[in-house]
C-alpha cells in the first residue's frame, strides 16, 4: 500500500506552504460550520479541501510553484504590515509617525522636541514639524 502510494505520487507536485494554509483554512471553515450551520462555510471548506488535493496530485509544477509564490508574497506583505504597525505602536510614546505627503514615505519624528526640521530619507525634501 505504501509503495503504491509512493509510485502514485511520483512526478506529482505534493504539498507546499499554500497547501498547508488551504488545509488549515478548510478545517477551520468546516469546524466553524459546526457552530454556525452555514452552507456557505461548508461549501468554502470543501472547495478549499478540493484545492489542496488537486494541487497535491497536479503534474503542472510550474503553475503550482507560481501559485505558491503568489501566496507567500501576499502573506509576507500582510505579516510585514502587521509587524510595522505593532512596531510603530511600541515606539509611539517617544516618536510621532508622519506620512510625508510628497513621496508617501513614513517618517519617524521624536516626540516633544518643539519645532524641528525633518529631512526625508527617501526624497531629500525637508519640512518643519511641530512635535
Ligand atoms: Zn520624501
């Protein structure tokens, strides 16, 4: 049985980070469905599960790899955004964060220093800010 399975999986894509995420999402949706009895949750859960298996048994490595990369990029963007936000919250006692309108760069300005001149790291423009 085990050998049969190994032979069956040969040349197939298998699991990756996106599959792991999808199987976790499927499980979460199906468990949520137990509490909320919503057919939408059930269908989404089953759909996610089907995606996991279709991707695992797929022979189109290139396409699956691209899907996984897109997922990882999205995930990094999201976790990076959350990390930036928590960092800024931690520092907000000592610093003020301002979005510099000209180039959209986020600048960190020390709090309670009166009127100071800030030079943007990104575009080099300076402006005055009361802190
Ligand atoms: Zn700038």
